[in-house]
């Protein structure tokens, strides 16, 4: 089979990570379409085959080689103790792509204050293995029960404590729960099958895919700035500018002026523009970025 006809089978997470993952691939330059009620997304790269899989199951199928690679949280990889290769942390300033915490929580009026107070208690959670490892680490014996959902409503009647995932803590507070400890912080990761990485073609394909995804992530909170500056004010303007690297300075048809092109964090723009103007910059233009390949 020729290299042009080969395909890398990639698992994309169904559920809370799905929409943001699709957005990330779009930002990276791929046309990814997920038909309604289909588990096989369309992508404009004929060398990629995509399958929607629940994040909880992703690492298992990657380990088995059913999938060459996939996107899932590190929490689910650790939960099933999958022997896979982690290629990158894909955390990004988007919904569900920032860090989340698995925490031990109890009712606000509970007498449980610290991990050792969990001795002999009943704990409800979706991450049974993570919770058991956490308890062993603290030398605590407790009853860990799998929770099918709505875990935050189970204390105190159905469980003494829970281990649940939270991003902002709002759901825990809404149910009058108090966090006593953090079990794990998790972010989305790109993982790969170890045998697939021994295939030079698949390894190269994954490297190229990762280059584009990381380029898109690096550009998310940055923008480009370009401006014209009188040569006599160039030093003052450059002192104002932070940058990912050295700003590009180009000559103009009027040799008394130069053009500056640079990249900055978007959050800095409202403070930077007035300072740049005061330093002598003119015709300041802000423009969006899709990717920054480092």
C-alpha cells in the first residue's frame, strides 16, 4: 500500500470536550465536520480517519491499537492505567480545555475535615481506581462505590463523601459541599499507541498534526500588531513592546519611517496601544492570528 493511501486512525472525544476539540482542529486549519448522530466525523485530510469515542474509553482503545491516537483527559488515562504514550498537553483558554480538578468533597456540616477522616466511610465517584490509589497514598481504608452520575447530590444520605470533577466549584457550592482535598488536576492530552509510534509514517503524521494543533493553541491568546514609526522614535517604541521574539522592523518608501510587526498577548493591547502612540507609533493595526508555529 502506498504512503498516500495510508490513514492514521484518530479518536476524538465525544461529550464535554467535543465542541472545543472541533474548534481546535478548525483553528489548526482542518475542516472537521461532525454529522448529527454519526460517530465518524468528516475531515479534509484523506490520511486521517476520525472516530468519536467517550473520553472515558479513549485511552483503552488507544492502548489496544484500535485507535492510533486520541484526545482525552489525563484523568481517564490514569483511571484505566493505560500504557500509552503522551505526546502533548493540549490545555487552552477555552471551555473544558483548561485544568479541572478531581476533589474530595463532603457536606458543609460534615465532621470529615481531612483525608484520614475518610477511614471506614463510603465514597461515591466515577473514578474508582484514582480514588483507591489516593486512599492508599494516605493509608486510609474506605468503601469506594461507582457513581453513574449526579454524584454531587449523594452526600450525606447515599455517601459520606464524593470524589468529583470541578472546574469552577459552582456545582459543589450549589449543593452545599465543601472540598477537603484535591486528588488530581487534569487537562486534555494527545495520546498515542506505542506500536503506532514505531511506524515511521504514523510517527511523522502525528508530529505534523501536533505541530498544527500546538500552533493553534499558541495563537489563541495572542494577536499581531503592526505600526509605522519615525526612525528617530524607533528606540522609544521598541522599549514599550513586549514580544514573542524580536519584532520585525522593515523600511518604508519614506526612509524617515519604518514599519514594525510583532506578536503580543491580547490582554496587553488596551494598555499597549496608548503607550505606543505616546512613544511615536502611528497607524497601529491589531490583527487576529490563527497559528504560531514555534
